[in-house]
C-alpha cells in the first residue's frame, strides 16, 4: 500500500460497482440501508478504492476483490457498520464546552498552536480500514477500536473541550484501551496518516494516570 496515488485515491468501490454494473447493488429500504464504506479488500490489502486506475497495475492475472474484514457482510462488497457507528457515538464525538457561552458572548477562540494539538486526528474519514486491519477488533468485536480512539483524541485534545473525564470513562475497561496490544497496523493502513495507534497509546497513558491519581486521592481522604 505504501506510496503513490494508491493511498490517496478516494472514489468508493460502491460507486465503481454501480457505474460498471459488475455486481448487483443491495436492494435495501432506505431506513435500513447500511452506510457504505469507500474501502474494500484487494489481494489481502486494505484500500481506499478507486478501482479503475489501479487495477490495471495489478495485471496480468486474476485479482481478488472482497469486502472489508471484521465486519458483517450485508451483500456483495457492502458491509454493515451499525456497530462501528455506535462505537463512534459512544465517545461523545463533539465539543463539550468547558464553560458554556451564549451566541451574544461570542465564539470560542483558539490559537493555531492549540489547533495543531488535534489537527491530525481530525483528518479521519471513517473509512474503517483501521478496524479491518486490527487483529484485536477481529478477535474481540466489543473492542472500541482505533477509529473511535482517534476521534476521542481529536476532541479531548481540543482546548475548547471539557469532556475528557467523561470520555476516559468510556475507554478504561477491558474493551477499551486495555485491550490494545500495540500491533500498530491500524496506522500503517490509514490513508490520511491519522495514526490511530498513537491515539490509543496516548489514551492508555491518560487512563493509567487517571487511575493512579484517583487511588492517591482516595488514600489522602482516608
């Protein structure tokens, strides 16, 4: 996957299938339709898929095209991602202001340096490649996963946000940061260089520090 246009081309596999009528699109009522991912599995590699430009580079011979691993298949190349969406929603993916402000008071100000703290994590496009590549998510579907952790890091690193404690509560258990085994392949496959493995490691450190500080506070009270 390394290098070149392959990592950055972002026209979805689902759109390619529709244009070329290669595979029949799943006929599902709109209210129950799965959210399509722009990612697929090509020759056991995770790709953000723009199929027409790069398939010719894989010739000659047969090319295997499969849906993303670790997700239930809805139909053909379409996977069901309801669990992924629930994990994203669970970490409060929005600014939780430290001090509420009315519109009349004005906007929350932020310096370029403060924005830089979370800018790379804000580049996530929810392609789910990190989940498809993650062996821990494959072994334990309840694991909150690298994508949700990267989004958590984006908001908890924001100088305007005050929701860090609430988010740590969501990830401190066995299905949170402590399930992470530091394989790091999630960062290797990320087409936007978000580095979700770094986000998981940072949150593991924060969770450990919060745990020890809470124990110290209890001992001091006792």
